[in-house]
C-alpha cells in the first residue's frame, strides 16, 4: 500500500514544505495556471518555477498567499513601465504584495466577525 500523502495544511513551513510532494504539486498547479493566464495577455515575465518555489520556502510565505506571491513574480509590467531587473528586488516586491494581501484579508475577516448576520454591527438594533 503506498504511503499517504501529507495534508496540504496552511501551517506547514520550511523543511516540511520544501520536502512535501503535495505542497510542490499545489505550487506547480498554481504557478502554471497563473503563468498560462498571464501569457495569454502577453504579461508574463520569465521566472523559473523552481526559483519561485525556493523563494516561497525561504521567505516562509503562508500557503494562502502563494497565489499572490506567484502572480507578483510572474507578472510583467506593461510596455514602457520600469520593471525591476534585480532578482532580489523582484522577490521583495512579491513578499510585500503577499504581506499586504494577508493584512487586507485579516482586516476583512475581523470586520466580518464584528458584524452580525445582516452585515450590520452586532450591537446595532435590527430593524
């Protein structure tokens, strides 16, 4: 009987992610989906998959933010725009985009938790 694959958990980091076939397959499917979509629009930058995966692992990007990180790394700026040439600069831009997206999602979740089922603040009288 083949060994069971580890779950695709959002809490796994570092060596767990780097050595997980499930995480790598999730990464590859996300990477290829985004790269294909961007290439159809002519907006794809050249970013090797293994390099981007290694960056995600090294920067401990949360699983929920992988698509944001990948999108930022493989998105090519429009013609005439200044595109960062330095690999580290492109990597930092992706880390910042992932962090900004995570903070926005947390704010949205907090706001939703504070509101009642109708979307009104939970301490507001219902009409």
